[in-house]
C-alpha cells in the first residue's frame, strides 16, 4: 500500500513557521552570541595537576620564562647543532658517590603583612633559584641528574603536608631503599617539627635474609624503619571478606532450611564461640608482642644499670684515693644516656608489620605538641608508585583514595580521619632529584615504562640484578651457553621476542616490546630482584636452594606416579584397559562420535574433554592434540 499523498494544511503551516530558525541558534536576550574567556573568576580545575618530570630544552626554557613572568621574542640567528643528550648505553646505571648533596625546595617563611600575591611571587623565585642551583651543580660536577618534578604545584602539596603532619612516613621500595631515600627531605621534615619513620613497602617481594640485612644497616645508621606490604594486607582483607560473605550466606541457607529455634540458637552459639576464639587469639598475639617489648626494655635497663655501676665504681675509687672526680665521666654518662634514648625509639625488626601492628606503633610515638589536636596527623610522602595510596586504603580498611599503576595518579593532598586518635594525610608522589639512576627508577615504575624512549640502560641494569638462570626458568628461554653468569640483554630480548612471536614489520624480533614486558614484570614483582645494602654479602646458595625446595607446586602426572610407587601399577593398567574410551573416524566435515559397545537408538554423545555450549561451540572443530591429551600422559 503506497504512501498517502494528501496535503495537510496544519502540518504545512507548522513547517513554514519553524523552518526559518531550524539551522541557526536563537538568542532570547540581547547578550553576545560569541563570548571569550577573560580568566577573571575562580579556576575550579586548578587541582587537576599534571606531573612534569622530563622536558625538552624548549619546554624547559618556556616554563622557566613563565615562572619568571618574562616575555621573549624569537630572532633569526646562525644556528649551530650540538649533541647534548648522551647515548642510552653510556648512561651510568649505578649511583655515583658525589659529596655535594641534592636538596629539595623550601617554602619561604610567611611574615605578617605579606599579601597572597607577594607570597606566591616569593615561592616562584625560591623555586627558580632551586632549579638554577641544580643546573649549576650538574655543570660543575659533570654529572647527569635523573628526571625530577618540575611542577611547582606538586611541591606546594609537599609543603602543606609537612606543615600539618606530626609524624611523616617516608615510603620506600623495600627492594632498593637507598634509591628512594633523600636525606635532605628527612632534614626538611625535621625542620618542620615532624618525626620521620621510613616505611619500606613491598616487603613481600623480598626474602628474610634481605630484610635482616636492611634492618641491620638502618639500625647502625640510627634510623627507624618498618617493613610493610600494602598489597599483601589488601589481598588478605579481600580473602577474609569473601570467606565471611560465604559463611554468612551458608548460615542464611541453613536458617532458611531448618527454620527452628534450636538451630538458630546453635548457630548463634557457634558464632559467639568462634568470635571468642578469634578475639582470644588476637589477645594472645598482642600479649606476646607486649611481652617481647617488655623483655627488650628489661635488657636495655640492665645494660644501663651495669654502665652506671661501672661509673660509680670509678667515682668511689677516685674518692678513696683522694683524687678529684673526672668531669669526663659525667659527660660520657650523659652522652650514653642520650644514645640510649635514641635507640629506644627504633623499631628495626625484619618482620613484616600488619595493619594493627603499624597503628599500634604509630600511637606509641611520643609527640609533645600536636599540630591538629586532638588527633595525631600522619603524613604519607615519597616517590610515585611506591604504594602511598594503597597503604592509606589498607589503614582505612576501605577504598578511600583511587589507586593506579601509572605514576603520579594522586594530584593533591587528601586528609582522611582514621579514628578519634589518628588522621592520615596522603601527599602526591614526588620524583626527587638524584644522580643518574634513571634505569633503577624504570625498574620500580617510578618513571613510566610505556613512555620510555630507550630500553637499553634499563635492561642492562636488570641483567645485572637477575641471573640468566632466572630468565631461562621464568620464561622458558634457550640462551647460548657462556661462561659469564650475566648475559647480554640483547640476546635475552631476541630470545624472548622469538618465543612470544613479537616481530616487526621488517620480520625482525621486536626487542622494544619484549623489553616493556620484562620491565613491567620486574616492577610488579613477577620477576624477582632486590638490592643489598653496601658491604653486605649475597645470600648463601644453600638458603636459595632450600627456599626453592620449599616452594609448593602441583606435581606432574609422571612425578605423581613415581611417588605412588609400583604397588598399584597393576590396578592402573586394569583401569586403563577396561575404561570406556572414545573412538572416532575423522572425515571431511563434522566428526562422527561413538562409544564402543551397544548404544540405544537416538543416543547423543557429547565431548567429554570440554564443556560444550550448544549456542556457541556447536560446530567448532577441536585440535587433535587437545582431544587426545589423555593419551600423552602415559
């Protein structure tokens, strides 16, 4: 039936009325249609910051000019090309020993009568002076500095955190703490009347021997440290929540089935009993920790009493002989007492602290005057991607701040109230200036791996930390047999690319893609590596073999048969012989399945080696090596 060709007068009038203004905008009042942004209001997007760690020479010049509030005009001159960037292989992969320390920018002190614009101008000038100092230091020493934070707004977040915090937890990567440690940052925190504690996160990626070495090293340096693992605590919390939910669901099912008062009373009694046992276990663990602290305090007190007894014996001997009391004895006693007081605050244990132990340690710290009473303010500062936000979520026991694998995800300071006694301050991650350790920063994902320009230096550093046997066992590579333990990184990348099928358009192995995967595995912990403190010997081979021996893995069918022995061999042969095996005739088209023996008419035989979905995999052809995989086991 065709379309009606009758004209409608009403529809024609409506179309004629609105057709004039259909394709152009209509302004009701007399305001301008085209407006411009004059930047005379509050910028609501000012906290959406972007971390800047690496700039080209032109970008650095323009940003410096913008900070200095100066304008420049371009002039044509004779250009001369110079090579200012060294090759990637020439970059030093270990931290040089330079005597000149690298500093962090300080916030200029505020004085009464100074306006906000004048204070911001002083902050910009101080930040420019700090950058000039780093450039002069780099030119004087002839050393290359790693990329560092060049955005002033990120340093302002650090200043606010230190001004508000009573205790500062400086988060470091437990695999290489000295790479992330900045002594001047600790000094600046002390100037702001903050107590510093080093929190070595990702401690689950290290073994006990490495943690003992680092604990001894920082104890000798008289620096308090705590080993922690935010990822491990988060996984344990998820597992406990899942088990609690499943248990609650099971209890609900049991209650719905029984619907009797006696069963409800029994379930309530069992829950109360389990809760009592759980609380009893927690009390026992707390009592053990308190008892250990008491033993340490008793031992330290006994040592002090012995020293005091020796000094008193010296004084009595001098008085008996008529000699004057030596004032150096009293000064020595005061110095030793001061050292003992400092050593009491150390918590350098090689054990990995959990959430309760960490909170208990923080609440025990002696702070005379709180900056934000009545709560204790704890600031979390450090490099990007070391787990500051993850640690905050673990302490809060819920996801309060967003977490991302991309460094620099946190943009501004966040204040979170944990309880009536503790308040957490999450500071954005800052890349601090250091001497030419860019490859090490790449291994810990402080610098973005996807944005790296060259992988040579980072892979060369990784091959120094990881043996060739680890690459062969982890990725199933066949490397050439050399006498040297450390192999060339190009051979590893070539073998890995061939093994994974990573090829370029020219048919060559894609080493860059393989390098990104290996570096990401090293950063995430799937490829294990660790750095030992200076002067510490590598782990003994016997402990490594024992650790590998204690690893739990599923045995292969051949190993399982070897463990079972030859006693059940006849039973295994009988079961294999009399089992109902599938036979098939392979023809072009659909395979025809059947079972040996009599089958009822119209019986349909399904594939036993996979879960077939009739709506999706009905006509899918399976590979023969998967069909007959059970025949390859014997």
